[in-house]
């Protein structure tokens, strides 16, 4: 079972001591920030299960911090409990309207604080369950495009924080329209299912495999250099060449084309998917059933 974490953003050191004392046993770890900016940074880095956020802080109040967190894909679904010394109705309403989950007034009543945190944690778990189901492609069992976009955002943020690099690959079934026209869409779906199973089976635990749309698939290969990324993609192409799909007229095989782009280091992160798509287009132009790597110099330097 994963450890439960909380983040406290409050400019009063005494509040930090009280929260540590009252939430012992409710969460496994509490991250502390006494300034709004450092709190936002900690939230994006640690991804806590719940955030306790003071409303009245210098430089940036809790409402502004909440707005920032709700605008970030990485933190928008983390429940926020506002801490306030003023339980005026307009303050409470404003906090809840901005996306806050709950509020607690100071001075804290321990059992109330604990109950509200536990309720927020239940909300977090429910959100995560819904997210998992909403991010899975029903046909292939891989992640869907929404999950892919989140993974790309997370990978770019990780590179910005810690350096390193990752790879993005786009894969496309060669002549898929011919498969559908020849064998029917039911067999076409079976091609996609087997392709999804093969891609998912060959990915490392740290990688993400997704159905990008139609007969296109995408990979986000975490913490990877180009040589390793090429090895993974070539292994995948070889495994797919061995797949056999049963049809009334007999078994048949298929191939894929792939485009690979690196991100991080000297390679930008904001257009990695687009560059992988350019490499994929080049792979198709060279006759399909191959991998093409996008290089930094120009599209003319794409290599297979």
C-alpha cells in the first residue's frame, strides 16, 4: 500500500508543529512550506495526497495559491483543505468555489482536523480510481491519449527539475486500411489488440505505452538515451513482425512503421511528439516497416 502524504503551506511555524502532532497516524509524511512559492514547488515535485493551505499569507494568499495549483495538470486533482482563522461565509464560499475540498478553522479541534483530512484522502483515492479508468483505452488495454499527454507533461517537468532525457516514439500499423477492407473491422480490432498486448509486454515498468488514435500508438521511454531507445524500438518492431492473426482466410502478419525523437539535454521537450511524428512520416516514405530517428540538424537528416 502506498504511503499517504500531506503538504502544509502556512507562514506560521507554530501551525506546522500542531499539524505534525495532530496528523500523526493519519498520514505517513507531511511536507512543509512556509512560503506560497515554495509550497507550489513542493506540490508539483512531491505530488502529495492532500494539501493543507492557509488563506492569509504574505505576498500571495491561499486563494491565489489554490488558483495556481488548479491550473497545473500535475496538481489540479489534489484535494485542498483551507486553513482559516476567519470562518466568515464569504471566505469559505470563495475557497470552495475555487476548487477547495474543505476548510478547517483555527485554532484546530484535533478530531475535526483528522476527520476532514481522512475525508479528503478518500476523495483523492476515488479521483485516482476514476482517473485510472478514464485513462485506459478499452480496446487495447493501454493508456489513452489523455494519459499520454499527462506523461509527456510529467516527463518534461522531470527533465526541467533534474536533467536527463527521455524518448518519444510514434508507431503506426502499415496498410491498416487494407487489413480492414480485406478481413473486416473485427479482425482489424484483433490486430490492434495483439499489437497493444505486444507493446505493453515489452515496455519497461517506467515507460508509458498509449494508443494515440486509430492505428497509431505512442511510447514515452523514461530516463533513456538514444541508443537504449533505439534498442527498445527495434526489439518491438521485430516482435511485431512475428505476430500472426487468425482470419477465416487463414493467418496473416503485419508490420509497423516507427518514428523516434529524443527530449532533454540539447533536445527540446515541448515538441517531442511532433518530431516523432515527422520521423514516422519519413519512415512511411522510405517504404514502411522500419524505425526512423529524428535528428536535431534538420528533417533531411532523419536516419533509419
